[in-house]
C-alpha cells in the first residue's frame, strides 16, 4: 500500500510539471506570435520586446522531446527576428546579432535568410564590398518575391557603386520589369548604364519611361535631350 501511495504524488508532480511546461510554451508562443504581428505592422520596438521575452526565458529540459524541440526552435527564431528589428531600427548591434545567429544556429531554416540581412546592414552603411560579400552567400530561392526584388536591386546598386556595370546591368534589367518599390530606380540605372555604353536607343527608351517621375525629373531630361542630339534628332 505504501508503494502505491508514494506513487500518487510522484505522478501528480510529473503531470503538473508537464502541464507547466506545455503552458509555458503556449505563453511563449503567444509572445512570439504577437512579435510577428507587430513586426508585420512595422512596429519594430514593440516587436523586439516580445521577441526578447521569448529569448530570455529559461526552462529545465522536459521529458517530452517534442516540447523541448518546439521551445528550442521558438527561442532560435525569436533571436532571428530580434535581429531583424535591430536592423530596421538601425541599431548598431544589428550586424553582430545576425552573425551570432549564423554562427550559433547553422541548421536553422532562417540562417540562409540571415545572410541577406547582413548584406543589407553593410549596404545601409554604404560598405558595398562587404554587402556584396554577404549577398553572394544568399540563396535567392529562400527569399520572398518582395525580398528577392530588393536583393537584386541592392546587389545591382552595389556593383554600380563599384563601377562594375557589366554585373549591375542584368540585375537592374530584372528589377525594372517587376512592379514594386525599386522598379523606377532600376529603370534609371539600367538606362544610365546603357547611356555610358553608347547603347542610345535602349537608354532613350528607358529614360522616357521616367517622364513624370518626381525622383528623377532633375536628371532624365538632360540625358533624353543629349541622346536626341547624338541621334541627330535634336
């Protein structure tokens, strides 16, 4: 009888421990999902706080391996998104956060995406050589359509700034065909490179697409006028 009696509190304690672990994971998942929602709404400071709550929690390993795996992945992903928030907030530690994530979690699904974000950090610092170093490590297939568009433009612009027009041109050509934030700028730089290469018909056709653009209204008319003259159409 004593043995049966002694087993009861042990079983209850085990059940309580499992319940507490599951409950804690659920609470952390709530913080994590709230962080993602805030990130999507571009509320980066508030999102960062939620991700850091997930990062900072410490648990004893559970007897349930699924619970441990879920908790581990949740905490790893929270570190990744905290780094994304730091980048969007232009915090000075953004680069080191991404590099630490890449080093510590090489098998995490977000690690390949982290290369893109490190490249963006260097791009924002106008360190185009380092930006390209990280962009070239990026696997474009891991990016969303919007991210791929940004990746191609910023990679192209980095080559452009380093005067490697041969590599920049095809990237701008891809981006200018896609509607989005970078389409107009890609059209301008594609046209400009063709102007430098004396491909005046291609350059003119693309500069003319910028008519009415407030961003480039101070520059594209000069090139259009110049090419009409060079093409004996002035």
